[in-house]
C-alpha cells in the first residue's frame, strides 16, 4: 500500500510544480508560498478532524514537537527557495535539481539514522546525480 501512496505523492508533486509555475506568474514568490502554505494548513487540519486525530496532540513528546517544528521550518525554507527558483527558472530544470533532495535524504539517513547504504543505493544515487546533470546542462 505504501507504494501506491508514494506514487500518488509523486503525481501530486508533479501537478504542484505545473500548477505553481502557471499560478506564480506576476505574483511575488514569497506571497505565492504563503498562499500555498495556507491552503495546505487548512487541508491538513481538515484531515485531522475527519480522521478524529486531534486527541493525539496531548500525547506528543517534547522531542517529537522539536523535530516536527524543525521539519516544518525545513519545509518552509524549501518551499520559499523552490517557488523563487520556479518563478525565475524553467520548471523542468528546477524540478530536476529539486529532486537532488533524494541524494541528500539518502546521505542524511545514512549519517543521522544509521540506515544501510548498499551498493545498489550508491549506484542509484550516482545515476540520479548524473541524470540531474544531464537534465540541467
């Protein structure tokens, strides 16, 4: 089931880039990011209430709060940078470079989470890196 949701995430992420590139025309990139963030915020809270998950707030540990806040700050920084890049560059090049996040994620997972780095993973990362270079050059 995780694969289906991951694939749906990829499709929605692709649509996000296309819709954003069209919608950001003539709009300040920071304002566009704020509008997008507001929509995501409303959508997320609607899902919390639909799934009756709001009761779990009191059970969140300090450590979880810290890392959820850090994740939110990283997301915000990513979106601000992404929207500016999208406004000033070609969507195909911006998205290609943005997907280098896969390489950073693998490296961070290896160093901080001690996840295994196999030969297959290293080869995949190299191919992603080379593919990105081919796409943007």
